[in-house]
C-alpha cells in the first residue's frame, strides 16, 4: 500500500485534526468569542487541510510535496494564533500544529 511510507505523517495529521477540532469547539464556549474569531477560523482551516492531506496520502496522491507545503503553512498560522491565547486547549492545539507543520516540511 502506498500510504505505508507516510504512516507517521498520517498519524501526526490525524492528531492535529483532533486538536484543532477540540480547540474550535472549546473556543466557541469562551465568554469573548469575538476575541477568539481568528483562532476559530484557523482551527477550521487547519483541521480541513490536515484531514484532506491525510486522506490524500492514504490514496497515494502524487501531490504530496505540494499539499504538505500548503498544510505546513496553515498549521504554522494556526499554531501562531493559538499560542497567543492562554487557554489550555489553545496551547495544546498550538503544540499539535507546530509538530504537524514540521512533519509536513519534512516531506515538502
């Protein structure tokens, strides 16, 4: 199976999707949702691109480098936004995003 060589990246992407989805949901519960708007938006963008790349890798996409490059950029942006907030869910999300960005850079 072509995706076996990318198994570690697939797992990292999956963990990032989970962290972003949790952060997204938790941000919606915060008192000042307006302050969290950029974080919420980037959580969605990041989860979506990571989920897409995860699926594309399992299909053996020939666009690994291109997709991973875009994914790394979005993960970094999401991580940078999340680390601005003191909430535990944001800090965990930032950590997952930075880990994912590094893994994506390694293949792009």
